[in-house]
C-alpha cells in the first residue's frame, strides 16, 4: 500500500472517530432539545385543537340559537296564522274580561236598545233611531274592549322591565329562576303579576319552563314578552349566563321605552296641528250657525248643501287619516 493511500485512510478514519466522539458527547443535549421541540409541537397542536373545538362549539351554539329562533317563529305563526287578528276569547283574555259570546251579545243588544230609546225620546224618528242603535250596539262594546285591552297591554309594557330587573337581581343572588318568577308573581304590579302567576301555575302543573314562558306572548302580544320568551328558550338550550342575557334585555326594553317617549314628544306638535286642523271646520261651522243661522242653514236644507257637507266630511276624513299615518311610528 502506497504511503499516500495510507495517509488518506488514516485521515478518514480519524474524522469518523472524531465525529463519533462528538456525537457521544453531545447526544444527551440533542435528545433533550428534540424532546422539548416535540413537546412544544404537541402543545402547539393541542392549542390548535382547542381552538378548533372552541370554534366548533361556537358554531354549534349559533346553530342552536338559530334553530330556537326558527322554531319560536314557526310556533307563533302556527298559533296565530291570521297575524294581529286575535279571536274573541283571546281579546277577552287580553282585556282581562270574563265575558262569553252570549254575554257580549247581550251587552251589544242592551246598548243598541238604550240608544234606540234615547233616539226616540229626542224625536229622531224610527228609521234613524234603528240605524243609530245598530251602529252603536256593534261599535261601542267593541271600542270598550279594545280600549281596555290596549290599556292593559300598555300597563304591562310599563311594568315589565321592573319585573325583569327583579329576576336579574334574584339570579345574581343565587336564587333559581323559578323562585324569581314566583317573586314577580307575588310582588309585581298588575297586569304583570297575574300573567307571571299563570306562568308559574303552568310550570307547577308539569309543563317545562321554556314552554310555559313561550305561552306568555300568546296572552300578551307584545314585543317585550316575545323577547323574554326567546331569551329563556335560548338559555335553556345553549346555557350561558342568564342574568347577563336578561340584564341586556332589561336595558333594551328601557331604551325602547325612552325611544317611544322621544318619538311621542317629537310627534306631539304634529298631532296637535292635525287635531286643530280637523276641529277648525266644525268650530267655524258652529260659530257661523250661532251668528247667522240663515246663512249656513242652506247646507242642511238643500240637496246641494247636503252633497257639499258629505264631500267636505269625506275629504276631511281623508286628510285626518293621512296626517295620522304620517305621525304614526311603530317601534
């Protein structure tokens, strides 16, 4: 073997030996760093898995909320397909009246008979008296029920945010939701007290709480009651902080009330103007009648005057309805 080849072999053998010695000397540190890197990668992958799981849970919760809202809307449509046209018994229940259809018919007949007697007493004649009696018998009881119903719903809307605040404070204090509802049913003002008493009675008889709450908007057709039922239904399905959700609901209800008051204040001038414009022709006609009855009596004694009166009344009614529509805001 030549000396040059021997020198090359020795150099290669020395290099390999030196590399093996370095590997043996630094292997523990390399192994530790590898284990640390593997652990970091594992933790990083676990973080990504947790993020993915959180994303999946959030999307599942959103789907559950959407399903709850969709089911609530479908139930509301199924229970009230005519929309804003409650039945007779529902209107009586919402007006806090215990009248039956037979009782309502008797009241209409009594009102019509009273108007007929008064018409004959004042000498209006049989035919006009019958007309006034029929119209009054059909209209006056209906207006009474509608007025009583609207007043009760208005009182409920005014008192309902306070009831929600009571429920929020009770939940924050550690009370169950059912106990908070019982407190409202015993301490709140009417009509909130009676409606929550009915809710608690339904739940006591075995009905699930979310279903019992879902019946509240049927008895009280207000947006506030619908919001409350939706919040309870969503919380029962998806969980979460009920006190925070109801606190936000109470804040929204109070903001809606403030907005309604602001709209009412801003539209009061237009309402006053509409009332003055509508009443001005009647007032002027009465004053002219007292000052010169011969001048204005032509409107009542001649055919052309009657046509003019009917036309003026029709156009005045159109103007009043247009102005009412312009200043009517639904919140």
